[in-house]
C-alpha cells in the first residue's frame, strides 16, 4: 500500500503555494549564447502547505494526517485550487473498437499543447459526452486510474469529451514533523513540502 485514496484536508490546501515545475539544464557558452536541455517531458508539481495552517484545529488535523501517511511513505490525493477542473476536454475519437479512454487535461498556448494524464478524478464530477450528447448509461470511470470505459465502443469518428474535477497524486517531501510553539495555544509548522508523484 504505497498510495491511499484519501484527500489532503481541502481547507488547508486552499492556502498552499506551489504549482508545476520543470527540470532544465542551462549551459552558458563563452560567446554569451546558451544551450538549454529539457530533462522532463512533463511537469511535476510541488507545493508548500504551511501557509494553509491557520488554526490549532487545522494543525491537529495535519499532524494526524502526517502520522497516518508516515511522512514520505504513502501517497495521497491533493486538491490544487489553482488547477483542478476542466470542461469540454477531448479525451479521444471513437473507432468502433476501442472501449477504454484515459482522462487528460490539455494545456494550449501559442500553438503549443501539452497533455496531462489525469489519474485521480473526483468521484461524482465526471460527465462524459459522445458528439456533445451526455452519456447517462453505458459508460463508467475509475477514480483511481482516470480511465473511462464504454460498454459499447463509440463509433468511428465520434468525438469523446468530458467535464471533470481532479486531484493530484502527491506525497509529503519530508519525514520530519517540525511544528513550533509560537505562544500559548498557538502552534505553527513553517515548511511543509508536498511533491507530485507519477503513478
């Protein structure tokens, strides 16, 4: 059990900082030009939830959550309030044979697009369409993998789209609880790093 299908407390994640991160090596040449090498094809998100802890009740919940995950040992779901939903996302085109499709989110800017596989859709939020018609039956989705399965393969050329919310699979990036007593009845935890995991 390296991943637990439980969401980090949403009232704490709401005050977090962070977002997508890439890995790029930049080599500066003697001429002043530079060479940039992209190490990762996809972004990996990092967050810090320390600023989301505003009350003793929240800190108590965070400590319990941290202990249950045993620090970095077990992954969990995290709501990134800056990027957690999509409407009208294309997830494929029918060919009369394929029944299983993966939820994705596509980011487009300046003619460049990047697809992000969504592995942790939120239960009750996924709505699937065939040629813009809502499918109320004959389709299911897996909240642990993000796969959408049709009982009958969509016909050739049929556009398959979806609306959904999603969580990010993450883990704590520390094994150490570092809470401090600021004053009587007031505690804080100044650095609580969380990092996305690829599953």
